[in-house]
C-alpha cells in the first residue's frame, strides 16, 4: 500500500538531510510538532464542543416553550403527555421571547403543526411534533347489534391511546345508556356519539296525545303517530280529521305543538 504523504515528516527528513543537525535537535523539533498538533486538536474539539453546547441550549429553550403551549390546551387539562421530536430541528436562534402557535386541530394529540417566531432577532419557522397521551373513554363490553338499547352492562370505561380514538368518543357511561345502537359494535370498541341515536319513545302507528300549547292556554287532542320518534324529535301525526301535522315528542305517548 502506498504511504500517505505527510508534510511534517517530509519537512523534517528534508531538514535533516540538507542540514547536518544532530539527532537530538531533530527529536526536539519532532516533539514540538507533536505538541502543536495535540494543541490544535484540543482547540478544535473545544470549539466543536462549545458549538454543540450552544445548539443544545437553544433547542432546549425552544422545546420548553413548545411544551408549555401544548400543556396549556384545555382538552389536556393537566394530563401527562409525551412529545416525539423530529430528528432535524429548525435552525432556531437565541430568542428572549419565543412565539409558539399551534395549528388548528380537532384534538390536542397526534401529529401537530407548530408555527415558531422570534421578534429579536427577526426569525420565523415551523416544526411538526407528535404528541401522545392517554384518555379514558366508553367502550362496548360485548358485541352490540344494530337497534339494541344500551344498558349499563353493555359498556365500561377504559383507558387508551387518545390519538387513535374518534373525535366524538364518549367519556361517561350515562352518555350511552338508554340510547339505541345505530351501527353494530364489537366487544371493546370505542363508542362515539355517531354510533348512537336517541331511543324512540313513540312508535309508528301508536296512538298519541297531542297538546297544543300557547302562552295562556293548552288544548289537547288525539292522533296517530306516522313514524317513530325520540324525545325532542319532530314527527308526523295524523289527526282524527285526517289532517297530518308536525309535532315534537315530549315524552312517551305525548307530542306537542307550540303556538307563539
């Protein structure tokens, strides 16, 4: 293998060959060169270490500001969370008052876009981080078929990865109990509001009492429901006269028409 060119070594050999210096002088020169080389390496390492320390300090400062903004989200409500940072950070400057703003998001976890800004020195940038946290939610304790009315034995409260849950997931069993399943669920499935509908308290063809309510009067009559209805829903009711009206379900067997 060819020997790598060494300018210092070549210089000393040339110096030793062209001038009749003693071996002790050459040894001293070589020792001095080694000392200078070591000093140069130490200086370079020191400068690099200082640069790394400076970059690390700036990163820690900006990351702390980002963590504060994430923690201030109302939905987290003081819950513990973790942030996964990208491998490549922005080239953020030393900033007395960093400005951090979260992008619009339906929930405070998952992949978040964050805008960064500094007024002095003037600088702007952005970063995407992944926030993870746990959330307690309502899940089905057993398979539930379409049209089933939820009971307290059908649901339980569990904890899981928030980012994997639907935005409308329920957090209290009472939000589900008494409602009707609008799509089949498997055991352990998170229950969202869209998976439920109000349970009908009036059935199609059922005889109902019709109340017409005004500011100073109430008039009652009877009719036949032309469709199912739950509390608060408007349904069609066929009166004894044959006229079909729209009325609001107020409780089982009773509908109401408001007259202002």
